C-alpha cells in the first residue's frame, strides 16, 4: 500500500527540500516507486535540487485546477526511471491549492506510486497544513538549535490535530530527522545534544545528517546527494534513514567527522581564528 | 587525492551558475507574458483534432529549456491507423503520414 510522507519543519531553511530529494532518491535507488511532490507553491525549489528545472511544463496547481492531467505534470527523473517529480507552481500563490483538488491528486498518486513524499513549505499556514493533510506519516526535519526545535514542536502539534489521520482519531507516526548537524560545533558543545532534542520532542530518530559540502555540491549539480555522491557521509546517512522509513531496524550511527585535506585544515583554522 | 578532490568539488559552482542563467532567462520571459507552452498545446491539439479524434489523456508534452535552443516534444497517441484512416478519409495525406 502506498505511503504518503510529509517532510515538514515549521522553521525555514532547515533542509526539508534537500531531505525530500535525498530520501526520495534513496528509496528509488532501493527499488521503490517514488514521487516527490513540491508543495511550496510560489517558491518552488525541489525542481532545482532534482535537476529537472528545465523540463517543467505543468505543475501541481495546473493539475488541481484541471488545466492538465496528472500524467502530463509528472516529470520522470533522468537517472532513475522509478523516481518522479510533481513540481509546484512558481507564479501562483498557495491559495490556488484547494483541499478537494489536493485530495484528488493524492489519491491518484496513491494508485501509481509506493511512496509519495510531500515537501512542505516553511511556516504553519495553509501551505504547510495542505502538505501534511493526507500524510500517513511525517518526517520532522530539525536542526540542533533552539528555534528549530521549538518550531518542530509546533509542527508536531499540528500533525496531531490538523491532519486527516488526527481527525479520524488515528495516530500520526512521526520521525525526527536531525539535519545540518555540525560535528565541529557539536564537539565544542555549541549545539544541542542529540539526546536533548530527542527528549524534548520525544519522537523516534530517523537519522542524523551531517552538515557537509557534498550537499551544496549536489544541489549545484542538480542531483539528490544520494545520487551525486553516494559514498559521502550525508548520502549514507540519508540512505540509512530511507531504510528506517521502510521499517528496517538499523542502529542510528553518529556521523564521523569528515577527514580533512591540507587545505581543509588551513581554512578550518582560519575560520575559527 | 585530497588536492584532486578539492579541485573536483570546485567544479560544481560553474554548473550551478549556468543552470540558473538558463532557468532565470526563461522564468523572466514568462512573467508578464503569456504561457507559450499552454497556447502551443491548445493550438497544436486543435489542428490535430480537426483530422482525428484525440484523447486528451493520451497527450504527453515534454519540454527542455535550453540555451540557445529549447525543445518542445508533443506526443499524441493516435487511436489506430486503420480507423484513423477511415474516419479521416477526407484528408488522406494526414492519415498517411501518421
Ligand atoms: N546537510 C547539509 N549540509 C550542508 N548544507 C545543507 C545541508 N542540508 C541543507 N543544506 C543547505 O541548507 C539550505 C536550506 O536547505 P533546504 O532548501 O533543503 O531547506 P528547506 O527547509 O527546504 O528551506 P525552506 O524552508 O526555505 O523551504 C540549502 O542551501 C541547502 O543546500
Ligand atoms: Mg524547501
């Protein structure tokens, strides 16, 4: 049965879009049939991160409003044939999404795919609630710092009240994805500890994604990091998180510090000084 | 190895720059102007529909925005050559080409 997953956070810029692309690609690399859906209407970016920006013809709003068929709006990934993208509109605003339209699209997607990953916009407004509405489970993307954790707590509250599952009295499974985890800052004691974040939010940990320049490089190239550099630390962390999403029991490992070259050491020192 | 890795990593910024230039050139052209793709689709389909019955669900449109050229690919599934030919007898050349 298809699984609808919302990737959400409340706070902006924590790594939702990066994570949607990487988890989606990792699931597809594992043989699953996946679609990633951009709900960030007006500020789409998932197309860029996936490297499909040149091929967008129709978008979510076109399909919601009946101007295009779902099949016409879906863009198949050039690297993985079992990975598709449903882009958001760039020129419209979030009010263009109607609850009925979104419901119709999600149920059509359920028939075509095993996994439907919804990239939520930041905030707690209509766009975010629309993205979580039909979810079967949620990935709560959080950085180990106070405002992000607080906003994640708000989002967890919404997941437990504003979703269809919540309204039906069902439990909404939630997973914590700690992203942009800066190992150097963690070592210096400048970031919240993983245990502390887990204790405060009290939802199970899906993975810890280290802050890494491989993520930046991947988005420059227009490829999810699990495709752009599969052996990198963030890619491995995303691949493991994807397996946990499928229900596999794997111990979460603390990412190890990246080995640095001579230049890295020099720059690293200068940055600290 | 480390040096090589460093130089290889540098390569991604020019790629990003080029992708953005192409994308933004197209996006800026669309804002204010009308949606060229939607218009082309409507008009091309109208022309085809004059000769054969097209199922709107069986039309795939692919676009690749590039520099200097973009490509637009419109894929129309035609019912069956035989039936299409008999219903479109008045325009034999259109049927024959399909
Ligand atoms: N693990 C990481 N290491 C380094 N940079 C990262 C990492 N994850 C995300 N980033 C960078 O952080 C920025 C924000 O990421 P992203 O766009 O995925 O966040 P978002 O939550 O979707 O933002 P928004 O709320 O605006 O939609 C991007 O520049 C991205 O490349
Ligand atoms: Mg985003």
